[in-house]
């Protein structure tokens, strides 16, 4: 479903201008098998006329001297009826997010199954499961969601794959008049899934990170365009960062990362800042890497603490997370580190809390680095993400569950039916939206 929104501030300004014309304007401003949907537990919300006279007194007919019969005053232009939802003869207004997918999803990789699950974050229903590589040996892990709601997944064993969230964007490739796509935990065979946008094979011993850029908002088209994807792979001791066209999957640039030892895994986690620049960190100790989106210039810094997951928050600080939370300031090029007891991924919410996966799930103050929340979940967690309702999602490590946690109370709902999940990247697209620079989120 798509919608067209109206900028009511612009309407208000236009209605004031119309009032000056002399007329009266009125109106109101799954399961672990391939054929059974997963179960959920917990409570889940469903949830012409003549121009005006030079003195500004209004339009009308002048009377000749001695003429005793004056024409009736001109009523002015017809009123604008705002109940119509449009402004006659006025320009169309739109804002980032208009006309895009309205639902909010979390995309979780089922690593040993070589699939990803598309789960509605409100209903907690799985609305699709998709193969990530033809040989079903991709071992997917990181997923990233664009501002237009689409997802790209990186396979550890090489290659990235994009899927559309909105069925209106999918391609009826066999011409049967319907979109053949997964609607639950039962996936389509490779080549028959019509919501797969593209797959780009890549040959790397290790390919972990993937992250969308914000793209650019085209006001005339009322849509986001020119979205790019960052990914990185390692072979031997060499690391490459790649910039990929989000529409076609074509690799546009390949950037070698000199002076950084791959240690097999290469770049382990990645995110973007408000300018769409790539930030990547390594597993354990190693380097923090930045690649500039415009110039492709590479900068590196030694990491201050142990790394596993990583993220960029709304203030532009870069975080590496494991048993420590380490905050890097790109302006001063300095670190602050705190022992917090995490064990996996991390993501900042909109209220100044950084959430770290572990058991318990830990929430720390992004300013003081003090631990402020600790919430236990049954299977523990290795990945964490934030949805657009502000809930914290914790994904188990090689288990079956993902938990939607209320950050105020610690109460949680459980989604079950995953197969060896291992995802701790920007699974919802919230992190991309939270850093700014690209407009409002849409999915």
C-alpha cells in the first residue's frame, strides 16, 4: 500500500495568501521446518474573476460619475475546501518517506538454513522467508534495511542479495499476473522468488558486513533515489571494501584497505554515518576503518577495546561492542571505553541508550557509559536492534527465538521458529534512520 501525504504547514501558508485575495476561505484546515509458520508467544498489539483594486480593497466593477446603479460587489474566488485533501492548482507537497512501504519489519538471518526471515515488528508474524544463495550454502549473517524498507543480506561464504519489502515493487517475471513470493516460513525455490531484486555473487573466504547508505531524496519524484550499499570481503590477508549500486547490484567501486591485517575475517561489522560514509570494525582487537562515500579515501585508527558488533549513534559517535563498549569521537579522534559485560552486537536508540546483546541484554547511557538496564531473556542474545516503536529486539545465538523487549519495563514478547539465527546488524533500518542525513524512515 502506498500513500501520498500533504505538508500542512505549506497549506496553512497558502491559505493565508488566498485570504489576501479578497475572498473568504473556509474549511477545515515458523517453524523450523519449511512448511509450518512459526509460533509467537506473549501479548502482541494489532494493531475571470476580476483582479483586486490597487488599494487592496478587493475585486469589483467601478462606477462612472453620475451613475446611480452600482454593480454588486464581486464575491472573490471560490473557497478552498480542505476536505478534498488537495489544493486546486497548487503544487504537490511530499516529504521523505511518502509513497514508501508503511510496515516495519525486522529481517533475521537463519544461518544454517541459508535463509532470512521477514517479521512484522508489530504483529510479530513472519511474512516471508527467502533463500540467500542458489546453492543454499551462503551462511548469511548480517542484514541491512534501507530507508525505502528493502533489505540486503551478506553471505559469509560470499555474495549479497537484495529483497523488496513492498510487493508492489516485486517483478512478475513469469507473467502469470501474480507475485510469486513467500508469505510465511515456506520459501520459494531459487529463481522463483519474485521479490528477490538481485543477487551479486562474490568470491571471498569471509564476507560479513553490509550497510545501506541513505541515498538522496528526489522531491519531484517524491521518492528516495541513488541508494548505495557498502560491503566488505577478505581473502588471505587482504581486505576490500565495495560500493554497490542498490538498484542493480553492480559493484561500482572496490577499495583496498592497506595496512590492516585481515586475520581471516577482515572487517567484521559495519555501519554508516549521517553522510553515508562506511565505518567498519574488526573482531577482537584490530582497526576501525572509515571510507569516505564521495572521495573513497580511507582512514584507520587502532581500536581501543574488544570488538564484535558495531554501530553509529545519532550524535555521530562510533561504537565497537563486546565485553566492552568503546565510543570513538571522529572529531577529536579519541576513545572512551567501559566494561559493560556485553557479548555481541549493539545499537543506539533515540533516547540516548546504547543496547548491547548478551544475557542479560544491557542498556548503557551513551553519555556517561553507565549501565542503566539489564533484562534477561530465555535463550540469551547475540544480536540487538531497535524497531520504529522504540522496542529493543534481541536475537538468540543459534537458537530459535527473537525477543521484543519493552525498554521501560523489560517485559518481552517472543517470536519463535528461527533456525540458527546469527544477526546483529541494522536488521530494522532504525540505525540508518537514527544517524540522520537521509530523511524519515519508511520501513
